[in-house]
């Protein structure tokens, strides 16, 4: 059994928003995702770090989740900034059960165990979004910090790997509030997505702030899940 991570699949199997328009790096990306997962087994676990489907609601997301469910292994999903289909955890669980989607679980105000390691996570926060909107939404920030701390607390004293959609740190940017929580709860590794194209060069990879940072955006990984642990 191995642990993997990948984010930003940006599927649109039932909606007309393919990613191919964003350049050659996204050409035939759905098949490349399928091929990337072909090396995994049914015993493996993958954390999907947000921006999974362009669907605007759960019903519209069904074909995308059928595709994800058919990929090998267990998947834990967190929310990305473009996951407009996202709903309450209970509604998503009922939706998955009603449609026979058996490999999916929601990481939201909780954590999951991978052996003795706790897998924690949430969407996180990104001040660059504030700049685009022209204002700072402190209510959303505090909500995300609360969700992250709830997840980290659920892990107890176990070793923790944190999965976020937004990067808490990259060249020229840091989200102090998120970094403070990661340090407070002694997170050993943080995986994140969100960054695409030219932004890849800004990604922090390797040891920084006392932990290991791993970039897992799908286009950065060549659409092959990144092995995090054996």
C-alpha cells in the first residue's frame, strides 16, 4: 500500500470546459490522468488536493466522479477554489453512496489514518485571491483556519501530513496564519496544488519552515500522482 497525492484534475466530462485551451501541457489530459493512475493498485491511497471538477452542482459532477471512482485505489478529496459542486459532507456522502461511488471520502473537518500517520487537510487560504477581489474576506480565512485546526486536532499526537489546495508558501508569498498552525501541530510534510503554467517556477519544493513542501498540481506532475509514502 502506498500513499499518493495529486490536485487540479479540472475534469469537465459533462460540461464544456476542457483544459486543453490552456496550452499544450493540457492536451489529452483526461487520458493522461487515466494512464498516470494505471501504476497504482487497489490497495493504494490518493489524496486529491482540490479543483477536481468544473461542474456547478453535484448532479453535473457525476460523470467526473465516476471517472475518478474508476481509477485504482482509495481517494480522499479536499475542496479547491473552483469546486463549485462542493456541498456539505453529509450530502456528498449520500450522493456518492446513491451513485455507487465507493472509493471516495471527503476530508473536511476530519482526518484519515494511513498506518500510524494522520492525513489532514482543507482548502486553505490565499491572499492573492483577496488582491483579485479588491478586498480581504477575514470571515472566510477564519473559517478555513478553523477547519484546518479541527483536522490537525483530530490527528492527536500522531505524525501528520497536511494536504491543502492553496500553497501556504511560495516565492514572494506566505500565509502566516496557515504556516503558524502547521508549525504549532508539528506537521512534517505539506502537499499543495493550485499553481499552474508559469506559476510552477514560484513553487516551494523541499525543506522550508521546518517541514517538507511538495507541489502536486496535475499539470506539474505530468498527470501522474506523486508518491508521498510507501
